[in-house]
C-alpha cells in the first residue's frame, strides 16, 4: 500500500510505497520550533527515511540540527572521524586536505563496507537511533543509497524464517567487518577495540516509538547467531539479507548536492551502490546516540 500524503505546514512528499519522503519547509541552518519538530518527527516515524533537499549547511550547523533528536555519537576510530568537527563521520574518498584517496587507501577500503546491507552502530550495547547524511560532493557514476523497510521485511517473512528469528539473538562485532568484506583493514588500537566489544542483540525488536516489530540484523557485523554454528549462522544472516533486499521493500536515493538524508536505524538497513573510485564522493554523517537498550519482541 502506498503511503498517504501528509497534510501539515511542512511539505511532505512520499517517494516510494515502502518508505521515504521528501520534506520541504525546514531550514537546517536555523533553530527549529517545537511545533515544527513534532511535525517532522511524526513524518520521520511514518516514512523512516526523510530527504531534505537544498540544505546548504556547515558541519557545525549539521551537528546543531542533529541535537534536536539526541546527542551526536563520537565514532570510536580516528581513521574516519573528522579532524575539525569531531561529531562528523566522513564517508569520503577525499581526505581532510581535499585530496582524492586511492582505492587501496585504508579509509577507502573500510568505507567500501557500506556497499553491503547494514544498520549503523548495531555493535554498540545501546545502538544508535538514527543518522543524518549530507551530500557535500555527490557521485554521478553510482553512489546511490538504498534503504529497506525492516518492518515490512519482518511482516513478510515466510513462517519458517519468522519462527527461526523469534526470540533469537545475533552477535554484532565491529571487528568482523574485515572478514565480511574481505578487505585488509587498519587494525583498531586497544582503546578503540575496548570501546566496541561484541554484543548480542535480539533479531526481532520492538520500536520504542511506533511499537512495531521489525527484523534487526546488520550483516557486515553479524558473525554468529544464537543456537547455530558460526557457519550456519552466517548462512542464515545471508538468507535474511537477501530477502530484505527485494525491490518491494527498498527505496533507492539518487543524490543531489546538499541533500541531507535522515533515517531511522532501528527499523531500516541501507547500502550504497558502487561508483567510479576516481570520482570524488564526499558525504558527512552525524549519528544520534541511542537512549534505550534494544526492546526484544
């Protein structure tokens, strides 16, 4: 069923039957009044992914807008974190000095993991709430971002798979990233590793706001499934990820410069499509710290 047009003083235009809406009437560079915040938050909860076009914001303004939704997360690795604004996670093949990095650069290799389905910060004891990504320099050879609605995925699971995920947990380990991607990544320091020990999260969670059930996996971090051998668990996660990637659940966003996308990590997964590594792609992300443990269904 297609999502209905929202009637508010904000201009909200649905982008896909599964999820996603464009929102106009918000200037991210300015403070937001409580009434606008409520309308925006309601739209976010309804559409899961919000697109704000033509937002000419600085990193500082980006961070300030993020604080409307919670405290910005500080990434545990220095390899990707901005040197200038520490709340900014740089999804970029261009370094802080503006130079294009080669495909074998450690930062570029690590960011290649975004080309697989995942949800942000699932490896934290309390995973993040959401994220906001600013398209500073966008790609024209790919680099589109796909989102999948994990409410709909859970509801559509065949009964056999639904029985297998109910009441079960999967392990989320940031260190599994290199195994999953097959990339030789820069090792974490002892301090970085201590900040993100492996955690077990329920595979079916209840959203704390909407109270809807969703499938909760993050394949690039899931190295084990409760009650299964490591090999069987990985096959199971792969089967679920393939199911979640079906077109009826997915919105693909083609970026324009100064788009800002905000998504709910509690009920979506996302991935980026491949693009020419010789093309500059500079995206700045903030992540909203989670405020409650995962609620198991």
